[in-house]
C-alpha cells in the first residue's frame, strides 16, 4: 500500500483535482460555498479574549474588517464545528435588534462559538431577555455584554409613530412600543436620538442586574452600548 507515501506533488495533484471539481461546480452558482470551504487568511487559532477590554478590542477588529470589506470569516468551518461541539466559551454577549441587516456574527466578523446573541425588536428588554443575557456572564464567565442599537431601526420608528399618534400597534407589537415610551419622551420625537437613548437605557438597566453588578465591580464584566450604522457598517461605542 502506498497511501502513506503520497508526495507533495501527489497532494498537489489531488488538490488540483479537488480544485477542478470546485471549478466545475462554480458555473452552477456554488462559487461562494467553494471559497468558504477553504481556510481563510487570519483564521489561525487565537486565544479567546479573557477580559472585557480584550473582548471589545476583538469585536472592534472584526468590525473594522467588516467596514473595509476584508472580513476573514473566522471559525466558520467544520474544524471549528468539531472544536466547539462538546463545549462553548464565547467571549461576548451581543444584544441587538432583530433587523435582518444587523447580524452580529457578520458585523463583528466572528463565527461559531464566539458570541451569545440575544435579539429582540429595537433591543427592547424584559426579564426573559435579561435572563438570556445573564447566562453567559453568570455561568461561563463571558466578560463582555454589548447592547447594539442601529440606524433606521424599524421597530423604534414604528413605536415612535404609534406613540406620537396615540394609536396602538396590533398584537404584542404594542408591548414593544410601550417599552420604548420613556425613550420616546426624552427624544423629542427624533427617532435616531430615541434609538441611542434606548440603547443607553438598556445598558443602565443591565449594569444594575443582580448577577452583573458584582462582576462589574470586580472588573470581570463590562456592559457597553454601541450604535451600528446601516450605511457604513461601522459600530460606534455610545457608553
Ligand atoms: Zn431595529
């Protein structure tokens, strides 16, 4: 058996064959999948950020790549799937809106096992949502929580219109509008201001959380607020 004796040239040939197959499927519109199956630059194993500041720095680096259209799509392959199959240890919780244009793993150029993601319309919060945000820091020592508001938030816009016109939204949509009432009143009707006020309100609320406050005092956890620009892709820290 010569299976163990395949030389570099043989491997190269094998690679070319595989490459040929991939190229053959490219015309069928699977080019993106073929590319994503290859290891991307900059995906070498890295230490999971252990401190709040290191975690924020990692998110900022990823966001800079996203803005510059140089995303490396780390941790999005079968090897990573196997690595985190039995155990997860994400370095941040991102609490963002449900908006389809604000996907945290894309915005921060992260992958599988990197983030806990909690999403509600307008990142509105209640005890159920708080419980989901608490899980990572309380159980796994996740060092960072980011509350992420965003430009042109449809949920906040709809809530502002409903509150302005004194017209109830149907179903539980009105619960969302109600929870944004305080931010609306302090925004003077400016939706973008309302988005930022609500984001900061949620940060303040989470900082007082009984599971978070002791960790924050010890420097083990930070809760920060940020704003995502739909136009540029940039995340800017608010608080
Ligand atoms: Zn939104």
